[in-house]
């Protein structure tokens, strides 16, 4: 369906870029977690959440 709308050649080019986009998207997501409040985001990961319990 997309091949009819855009063209078969452009669909092939887009498919070849998928691994690169996934890689850079992963790097961007890790960079976002590093640059922001990483503890706030990692509190949603079940295994890591227990390591940051506050002692009260």
C-alpha cells in the first residue's frame, strides 16, 4: 500500500534506514535518561526500583 503511494524504490530506501534509525533512537533515549533526572525515570524499572529505596 505504501509502495503505491510513495514508490517502490523509496520504500526500499526507507527499509534500509530502519536499523540506523533504531540505533540512533536508542542512543537518543539513553542520552535523554542520562541528561534528565535518571532516578525518576528508572523508578519505573522493576529490578532497579528496589535499589533506590529511601531509608526512613
